[in-house]
């Protein structure tokens, strides 16, 4: 008896879900009163002024930083000890502008390679590991960067940030030995926007 009552109540509840809340009639559809007519002259977009220039990465600033890095006595001494492997991370963009700092890192990498004995970690490998770490942690932090350097086989890491100070950019970079965490060199350069 109980089972029968439960089945009846269940059937009523489920049957209530089958009711169409919009009713059984279709929405009325009618033809427009007048046909749609195209305008006589073409419609033009309003003049929004001159297009805004795309921000360009300050590669001149990056090259000046690379030159300062290569000419530093502690860096020259390090480069003479063999062919140290360097992890160069793109500077963190703190300008509030959409500046692609990867172009800056690429320019620095080429300049440093041409003027010193440093070898670099493969940028594709760095990008893959960086993407994974950012996915896992939300954003890169110094400990993540050290772990990244060790995973790629680098002995040293060059990292920094780009900030806007009024009408100027300031690029600061630091060289760290990954095994000990010792900061070996630090430099800063600035240039107009």
C-alpha cells in the first residue's frame, strides 16, 4: 500500500513537470506594414579621429641595459669562467600600458650573446614552463622563477621590471646565481617614451 501511494505521488509530481509554462499556442507572427527600404546614400562610420599608435617596446632601452650588463666587471669575470647558461625572463610590465616586454628580452638576448660568452636557455622551453607555472600559481613570483631556472638547466637568471615614471620608462634588471640565490649584479636605465 505504501509503495502504491509513493508511486502515485511520484507520478503526480513528475506529471506536473510536463506542463508547458508558455501555453500551447504559438506566438503571433505577422508581416511588417511597410517594406524595408535601403538608404539613398551609403552609411559611413563616424570619424573617430586619427588611429591611436600601438605601443612599441622600448628596445633601445633594452639594448642600453644589455650593454651595461655585458660591460659590468662582475659580469665580464663571470663570462670568462666558461660559457655560463643564462635564463633571461622578459621584464615584468609595470607601466600600465600594453607594452610587449618579450621583444625587449629578445633584443637583450641577441645583444648579450653577440658581446659575451653567455649561452641562453631555449625561449620556447622557458615559455612552456612559465605558462605552466602561471597557470598553477596565477602569477610568477621569485621562487617560481628560481625553480624555472633550475628546471631549464640555467646557472644564472637575469630578471627585472619596466615601469613608467612620468614621460620616461625605467628598466631595472638583476642577475642572480640560481644555486646560491646570490645577487651578482643589478642595473637600471631610463629613456623617454
